[in-house]
C-alpha cells in the first residue's frame, strides 16, 4: 500500500514533445494502484493519441471533443470532484498562462478551475519561454493560489539548446505526487532520521575501506516514512540512488562524518533508523599522499570506528527528543543470537536482522529476508520480499511503537 493506492488522479496533457513522459507517468501511477483519468488538449493529440493513455490506464482518455458531448455540461465537474489530485504534465507556457488568468476554453482548463484538491503542474518549454517575464509572473500567480510547481529542470531541449525547460522525469514526478498525497498521514509531525549506504574510511587520498551496501533498504525506509507523512532526514553514505522527493538529504562519507550528521539531526527527531552499514574499523592513520606500491607492502593499523547507534541511543529520552531507535544487524552466522545481543546492548526498540550469506537477498539485491526483534521479546520472521515492502512493515511497526493508530 502506498499513498497512491485507490486514489483518483486527473492527468492533464498539453501540447509538448514531453508528452511521451506523460504516458510513462500514467503507467507508473496505475502500477502504484491509482485510477488515472487523462485529459488531452487538442495540441497534445498532435504528439500522442488518446489510445496510448487508454492502453496504459485501462480507462477512457478525454479530449476537447468530449466537452461538447451529450454530458459536456457536467463532465469537467465529475472529473474534478472525484480527483484527489490533478497534475498537468507537461504544462506548456500557453496552458500556464490560461490557468494564471482563469481562462477556461478547453476541457483541461475547465476541469482545473473546478478542482478543489491539490493541483500540480510540471512545466515544459524552451529555455527562453520559461525565462520570459510573462511566464515567471504567471508561475508566481499560480503559486500564490496554492498550485504546486514541479520543475522545470536543466538539460537538452527540443530546440537543440541547453537550458532550463525540461519537464521533470516521471519517477521524480511520481515521488512528488506521493509526497502531496501523504500529507496528513499517521506520522504527520513526526521527524524520522534514516541512515543509508556503506561508509568509506580513507586509507590515503585514493583508497578507502568500505562494504557492499547499496543503500537500497535505507532509501526504501525513507520513502516509506514519507508515505506515512513523516518529516524525513536521509543521511547517506556515497550511493547512486535518487533522493525520495520530500526528504532532506545529507551526504557523508566516513563514519565520523555520519556520526556528526546523526548527532545534529536527532536533536529534534522522534525516530532514528540506522540502516547504514557503518564501518566497524578504520585506519588509525590516514596517509597524506597516495601509498606507492614500489615502496613495499604497507602495514595498515586499524582502530574502532565510532559506534553511532550506541552513542546516540543511550541518550534516548535524555538530552534529545528521540523516542524510538531502530538498528539493523547484518550477520553471517548466529543471526538471532547476535541480533538480540545488539538489541539489548544498544538500547534499541527494534532491530532488523538479515543473513548476509543468503544469495537471493541482502546486500546489493532488490529483495530482503529479515527478522524483526523487539525490545519486549517479540520476534517476527518476514518472508523474502521487496525491500520496499520490508520498509513499509518496519515503518508500520515504528508507528505502533509510537502509539499511533493507522487506517
């Protein structure tokens, strides 16, 4: 279940080459459980047909001809009143100008005027058109009315030039829609700090000691917290993953940097979820210059890296607002025994244990098989599932530990 499940999304498509992205967005919205009604302007049909959207949404796609049909006088009202959110993507300069002036001369703009829930627009146009004072003034007008603006972004434009004007990518737009629909969720007003990825401990200016963590589980946890309406700070070691829209991302490299970032973030946080694979050891001395192999085999002395979870969780309820601390235990043997010891030693409310020797789960994989161990002695083994599903379950348990009821 996501904020999109069983929601009704009204997608307006205007005349831009970026229409092809809208078909992808419509498909993704449906895959996440939303019902999607599409309205195409006359210009949009020059780029893509209604049949394309009907194929990916399994619902009728509407054009301006439908405004003048037998039910034309109520169609736009019905579409607007049943929509939880309307997104106009792509939104051309012309449609933006119409919306900013309350002009309603086609089915899309009439429906937008009738909307009472969130309206989100994703501009797409040439850089000069976006920068024009008229467009900028229209955007400011829409923002003062509470209409949300996503993008545009910089990149290669249809004109062949480089500049700001590209429509945001469907995945990012999907995340923004999720964030808008999660407002007022069960974790509304709760600040959650999530750590992700594997830290890098420098040996010299070139080499590091690290691990195989991809950060996928931590990023999924951040998204799951956002889906429940939480304010999320995502502290990430180096990974090549997009930031979930709505999360405040803090990039770090070493365990020392992560400790400092976590200590700052938890000062006013309610929940800490330490999903990062933090190094247990680091070089005691970091070489100032690259170690040359012709100098012979180097000897690297190691020292203990900071135990972030132990340092922070022991202060839980004392010097900060932290109420819940959750850890992860990646083990290759004695999974339950080692996880239970860590749960007790580090004053945790919940620990998520996974066997890293499994070939089909864990590090670098998209799925995970974990066991949840609680401070009250409960143990719950989860079957192999997507990391997003594991994240949803963990955040549901956190909500329960906070005493927050969920729908």
